[in-house]
């Protein structure tokens, strides 16, 4: 849990040395510790508190926590954590243990640099490289892996939900908490293969566990990352992306969402992490919720502004959870209705995978997508058997992607109710949000498009379109999209259906290879 890092609040220090008068003595306090700043040292004393998730009510427990803090943080900043000290007084039977640290220059805090409007890309790149390097060599074990499972992540969320509800005033559930709970449970329910794959890839490590901009100091010889989580090893055994997401969340809270996206992109680049963006958003949401819980604890201790911070952080968690929702979007319609054009534009706008029945049909037949396989209605590659095989393969591939956290757009006619029912079952099995879009245009527009169509993946002509229309079954659940006008208008209509929460979404996190430096 976060506690104040050793920083000098005086302007008389630059880099790693003092210029002029020594800094003033100061005291800072959090819900778990008190830090005394004197000269070039910082001394951290643990509070004798029992918060449920940690118990420091005995001297022995506080000593163990101090020893653990020094040992663990020396992994990240060995020249800052000097060792264990003691406080004694005439009436104390047992000395009070404390952590002794070098005092860091406050004007080099990452959070301070952001508030001052300084350029931080180089610093974020250095931190991302340092964190990815640590994760590459961090301890791994069966015990560490156990904390990376879907069920372990679910248990952490559920424990947080219980704690927040217990802290709520007069039993009143905070606004947004019920939706957070619903979205978390839905995401995790269908994503067990994703979390299993993260363990298989070695992505779960003994990490930092509490990475905040207040604890990152951007010195001339490289960053110092302080204050890792020491009171519960299980909470430090995390997916590396979860570790990085904590800092991304904090950067967003500091009003720098682009810096958050940049940092995660650099971390993904240095770690070679193929994680889907839905998982990035899920972990940022989790870290925002953890900080919201801390803020609520601080609010109950009387800390000014903590209640507002809780509401702000809960709102951040909700935005990221909405963005992380895994969607299965069916884009259907008759030949010439513009469904393939809309599907491609929509997938590009969302940054998700597009699967096309026209292309998959020919792949299954072993022929190039652009090679003609024209045949009469219900003949050749368009017999009922070939169509059933195509749709089955289409949904099988979609199912694997959805379970792995990858949203999917499926471009097909979807004229048969049985095919739609099969798609619904896939969405239910993978806890994906199903949205169906039905493209339509006036008949003369469709005919003109088909007559002017160049050879490509689709072999349908005006005659095929007429035959398909005659057998098309009603589709009342769909959202109608008129594609006869500008493409951008149709895309906007589709986005409204796929992303019902409007523009107040979380920052777009893309894999490094999708983002230019």
C-alpha cells in the first residue's frame, strides 16, 4: 500500500547533491506510516494500525514490515534504501523500528514534473524500460503463478468490493459500484483462457505492486522507483501488465492520459507483450479501484479531499471497465448493402479483429480470396453444406479470440436465424457483448454497386442478391444502418450501437506496433 517516499521539499537540492543550505525538516503521514525528513535522510515509521488487510499493532509486526520493505525495495533502488534503524525513548521497553532512506529531490518526482508541465516522454521511456527489464528477470514460481489466474484476480476484486461496501456510510452503496461489480464479473467470467495464457507466457512475476508517480524520481543517472508493496506477497505477485497499469492509472489521475497511453505502449514494446487492449483497460480499472478503496479508508480517517478522490477513482475504474468489455459485432445485410465496407471501417476504428465469411469460405476451399468462385445460388462453394461449414469456422475463430480478450467484427450475410442463434451462443459462452448491425440501401443502389463491383472476395451478383433477399429471415434484434450515404455517417451510427457510453471513454491503449513514436 502506498506510503510517502523520501523526498526533499526544499529548492536547495539538485540531482544527487546539496547546493547551499540543507533542506528543512518535515513530516508526512499516510494511513499506514509516518515519514520524518531530516537533512539528507528520511525515516519511515509504521503506524500501529489494523486495517484488515494488514496488521501492524505489534512491534514485532512493524519490525518485520520494515525489514521486508528494505529488502524488497533494494531490488529497485538499492542506493536509496539504507537499512533498518530504531527509535528509543526512556519509557519504551522496546525500540521502535524504522526504515532509513536517502532523501530524494522532490523536484525530480515524476508527479511534480507532470504538474509543472515538463516534458516526461524520456523519463517514461526510461521507467518503462527499467520495469520491463525487472519483469524479465523477476522471480517466478508456482506460488507466483497462482496469483495470475482468473480466479485469483476475481478474488482480489471481490475482496475489494466487500471492503468498500463495509466502509460505505450508513450502508449506502456508492454510485457506480454496482455497475463496476457487474462489468468485472462479466469480463472475468469469459476470460479464463486469457489468464491461463498469461501464465504460460511467463507474464506473472514478483513485481512492484504499488507503482505511483509520487514514488518515481527521474534523476540524471536514471529513474529511482521506490515504495513497492511489502505487506502481502500475494498482492505483489502480479501480471507485469498489471504492475505497469498502476502507473498508467496514476498518470491519468494526474491529468495526463496521453502520458499513460505512451507509457503502456513503451512498456509493451520493451516487454514484447502481446496482451489485448481489453486486458490493459481491465488492469487500469483494477488499479483505480484499489486506489479508490485506499481513498475511502483515508476519508474515514478524516483526510481532506479523500472522499472526492474516491468518487473520481471509482469513475475512472468504471470508464476503463466499459472500454474493456469484449464485444462480438455481427455486420449483416444483403449483397451490395455495404456490409463489408462498413465492417472494415468499423474494425479499423475500434482497432479490433475483422473476420469475413467471403474470405474464410475461400480459405477453407484452398483458393485465394480474390479468385472467382462464382456459381449459381446454392451451388459450388455456396451450397448449404459449404455455408454451414463457413459459419461454423467463423464462429469457432471468433470464440477463441473473444475468450482471449479480443473483440471481433464478423462480416457475413447473417440471413439465417440459426446462424444468428449460434452467434448468440458464442457470445453467451464467452461473456461477450453481442451487437447486430443490419446494413440496408435502396434496391437501385444495391444493384448499381453489384454491377460496378470489381472481382474480389465476394462472388455475389444482382441475381444472387435477389435470391438471398427472398430467403432472408426476420431479424428484429438488429440495429439498422443505412449505408447509402457517406461512409462516415454509417460508421458513426454503428459506433453508437457498439459503444453506447458516448465519448467519455478511457484513453485508447494500442499495442506498440500500432502506434508511431
